[in-house]
């Protein structure tokens, strides 16, 4: 009887506690312990407020939250560090952060205009301004961080659909 119970527990809990769990969000406060300048800059940016700025009635609408609060399940109200940089539970320890290969392997995402295009799409522009992603990118650059602002590489053209098989 006991081993059956144990087997059931392993089945139920096992997958939840293995080391191969996908990385989780740990929240901007954790990142700020080592990236204070980036955090200070982000905290004053519209991304940090993109949920609070919605009208009360829109704050629960899934069709708004996908972009205005994509990480609600982890109690994050806006577009935060890990929305762009990837969930950080695995890459945040400092010895991993210092290793460019390891941090990428453990989930730190490379940045390109494609990151922005997940949300900054032509169809949704309440201000009716033409969308200029490169200009937005320059505005986003975290002030006070050590790297100079870099101009992002142009987005590669979409891969053509594979030819239908005969
Ligand atoms: C324990 C300290 C620590 C924590 C916590 C931490 N980082 Fe880092 N991070 C570092 C160090 C150290 C580097 C390496 C700096 C270098 O290579 O000069 C780094 C580098 C980076 C880089 C730069 C990579 C590049 O291309 O130059 C990004 C982006 C980054 N961290 C994002 C994050 C995010 C997002 C979080 C929170 C999920 C986070 N970090 C949490 C210490 C930390
Ligand atoms: C595909 C992603 C996406 C979705 C879905 C989305 N938004 Fe937005 N929203 C954005 C982006 C990106 C901006 C910033 C636009 C800019 O300033 O260039 C924005 C800006 C806004 C603003 C500020 C506009 C201003 O003029 O200051 C409001 C309000 C807003 N959205 C409401 C909503 C509501 C309500 C919904 C749901 C019905 C919604 N959005 C769904 C991406 C999205
Ligand atoms: C909207 C997407 C987005 C958000 C949100 C965001 N970042 Fe970044 N981050 C970028 C991009 C893009 C770059 C590289 C381009 C640049 O800095 O000009 C970058 C660069 C960085 C770097 C490397 C710059 C350096 O030289 O040190 C660090 C560290 C970093 N981000 C940490 C953070 C932290 C911490 C947060 C949250 C407090 C955060 N980022 C929020 C998109 C984002
Ligand atoms: C998960 C969705 C999401 C992603 C990914 C994202 N953004 Fe945003 N961004 C928003 C929303 C939503 C707003 C509007 C917030 C508001 O007005 O309340 C916004 C606002 C901005 C603004 C301020 C608006 C303005 O006209 O000044 C800048 C700049 C910006 N984003 C740049 C970027 C850049 C650059 C990237 C990619 C590195 C990026 N964003 C990625 C959702 C996103």
C-alpha cells in the first residue's frame, strides 16, 4: 500500500520538482539587486505602467492583457524585464550572468526588433502615429547602463513558406 502511495506522489509531484523545469519569472525587484540603473530607468517608463494605465474596465480583458500585462500569472502588472529578456530563474545567479554562453543557454534572450514586434504592431496604434520601431528602440535604451545605445539590426524578411510537397 505504502509503495503505491509513494508511486502516486512521485507521479504527481515528480514533474513539478525536477531540475529541468522551464525557467520562471522572478520579478524586476530581483534583477534590480544587480541592475539598479536599468531598473530605475524601467520604473519610470510606460512599460512599467502599461496595466495601471488601462481603464478599469479593460484591466481584466484578456485581449488587452496579452500586451499590457503579459505576465499577470506571476503578479507582474506591466511589461517588465523578463517580458523582453526572458524568465530569469535559471540565468540570474551571478556566476551564470557573467558567462555569455551559459546565460543564453539558460534563457537570457538576445534582443532584436522582433522582441518589440510581439506587441508594437501596426494594427494597434491608439495615438495614430506611424510606427517607427527603430525610433522606439532608441527611446527605450536603459539610461545609466554601461553600454552605448546600439542600433538594432533590421528585422530579417520572413522565411518563405516551404514549397508544397508533390
Ligand atoms: C546576482 C546579480 C544579478 C542578478 C540578480 C541579475 N543579473 Fe543580469 N547580469 C549580472 C552580471 C554580473 C552580468 C554581466 C555583466 C557583464 O558581462 O559585464 C549581467 C548581465 C546581464 C545582461 C546583459 C547581457 C549583455 O548582452 O550584455 C542582461 C540583459 C541582464 N543581465 C538582465 C538581467 C535580468 C532581466 C535579470 C532579472 C531576471 C538579471 N539580469 C538578474 C548580474 C545579475
Ligand atoms: C498587440 C499588442 C496590444 C494589444 C493586444 C493591446 N495593446 Fe494597447 N498598446 C500596445 C502598444 C504597443 C501601445 C503603445 C503604442 C505607442 O505608443 O506606440 C499601446 C498603447 C495603449 C494605450 C495608450 C494609448 C495612448 O494614446 O496613450 C491604451 C489606452 C491602450 N493601449 C489600450 C488598450 C486596450 C483597451 C486594449 C484591449 C482592448 C489593448 N490596448 C490591447 C499594444 C497592445
Ligand atoms: C521592452 C523590453 C525591455 C524591458 C521591459 C527591459 N529591457 Fe533591458 N534591454 C532591452 C533591450 C532591447 C536592450 C539592448 C538595447 C539597448 O540597451 O539599447 C536591453 C539591455 C539591457 C541590459 C544590458 C545593458 C548594459 O549595458 O548593462 C541590461 C543589464 C538590462 N537590459 C536589464 C534590464 C532590467 C533589469 C530590466 C527590468 C528592470 C529590463 N532590462 C527591462 C529591452 C528591455
Ligand atoms: C509585451 C508587450 C510589449 C513588448 C514585447 C514591447 N513593448 Fe513597448 N510598449 C508596450 C505597451 C503596452 C506600451 C504602452 C504602455 C502605455 O502607454 O501605457 C509600450 C510603450 C513603449 C514605449 C513608450 C511609447 C512611446 O511612444 O514613447 C516605447 C519607447 C517602447 N514601448 C519601446 C519598446 C521597444 C524598443 C521594445 C522592444 C525592445 C518593446 N517596446 C517591447 C508593450 C510592449
